[in-house]
C-alpha cells in the first residue's frame, strides 16, 4: 500500500513540475509611463506636446 501511495505522490510531483516547466511566464512591461509636461512648457509651446 505504501508503494502505491509513494508512486501516486511521485507521479503527481512529476506532473506538477512538468506543467510549471513547460508554461511560458508572462513578462511584465517595466517601462515607466510617459511623463506629462509642466505648465510652463505648455504655455511656451501652446500645445500638449513638448517643444522640439
């Protein structure tokens, strides 16, 4: 009986490790959000975009 339980446990561990190893992990986007321009720059440029 103990051999059966150990075999089932080993099979469950093998399946769980195989499932974790084969799945592709999603990569999160780590780029910071675009910064807004301040009020002085908006007044100088006259638009919402920064002057070039």
